[in-house]
């Protein structure tokens, strides 16, 4: 299927970790894609394009940080691009207390009013579960709750179109989690770099990290550079298991 890029933070305060992409880099990449004739797809267009279409890409954002509406969304709209943002629904309009503290101050998430305004302008939204849990570590009951509760919230607040797709936190998905996502009512599920393009609930997606500073993101490059970039992104994504362990230890520690 068409390539899928995943950005997490665009600009904002510096911090630990590798997920922040500078605004200047994002602007340069999007401007270059527009200049070179690339077209961004909505979720519906992506689902209807089973074979890779030349110069098409699904641009996605995880977590739904409020800073997206300050810079990334307006830039994309100016270029006549669109994007899909996967939301942690229990934290819409709140700060990222679900995460390890990588920045000095907690980061705010988009609120429902802002999401509705950008939805009306053609931007898509989907689920990043209710609380950003690593689903492969949860029981069936707990994982189904994360998936189902998030989908119900999105349906109620943004409509059925926002409830068709899920991006699994940390890209962590296996056959059991994919089955639970399907049972919850999702049509599309996005995992990590090594997803299966033939499995609608385990689709591949390439993260864009801080070192990916070229005009064309590595996830869109052919040949050796593209393959190397996707491999490094896969390794970096796998290292996120450390974050999962820190969050688990925090949740299990006495209050």
C-alpha cells in the first residue's frame, strides 16, 4: 500500500528522546514533497488504494500535541496537504502525564474544539487508544477496554469516520491485538516499520525521528538510503520498550 509516515512532535520545547522534529525540518520536507508533486491521502483514500500509487503518502501524527495546530496543521493546509492524527482519547485537552517526563514542563494535547475545527477543514483523526498502553502487555479484557473505550469516545465526539483506524502505541501489535482491534470495530490498524501491507489491522508505518533531516524523509526514499533509514527507525522504535518499562514501574509503584 501507499507509504505512511509518522511524526510525533513537530517543534516545541527541547527534551530528551528522539521524537522531536524541528519546525524548519518539517517545513522543508513538506515543501519539498509539494514541489515534487506528492499528494497526501485521507484515511478513506488510503483504504481505497490497495496498491502503491506514485507519489502518494499518508502523513500521520501520534499523540495529538497541541502545538500541531500552531504550526504543522496550518503549513499542511497552506500546501493543500492533509494528515491523520491518532489521539490518546483520555488525555484530549490535558497534558501528557501518561508519558515519562522527557521535557521540563508537561506538554498539552489538542482539545476537542480544536480537533473539530481541523476535522471540518479535511483533517482526519483516529485512535491511539485511551491511555497509550502497550497493548501486547495487557490482558484481553484490558486491551479490549483501551481499544473500545477510545473508539466510543471518538465516535461520540468526532463521528464514525474518526473511529475507523487505530495506531498501536509503540507500534506494538501481534495477532491477538489485531484480532481485538477488529472485534472493537476498527477497519485499519497501524503498527511499526515491519508491519504487513496485506493485513489491514497490522499495516506498516515509518516514524520520522530527529535525525531524519533531509528534504525527503527516509521512509519515502527508494534504494539503500531508504532501506537503511527504515531499519534505523525500526531499531529506535524497538528501543521504546524502555519507556514502556518505566511507565509500568511507575504504575506499579505504591502511591
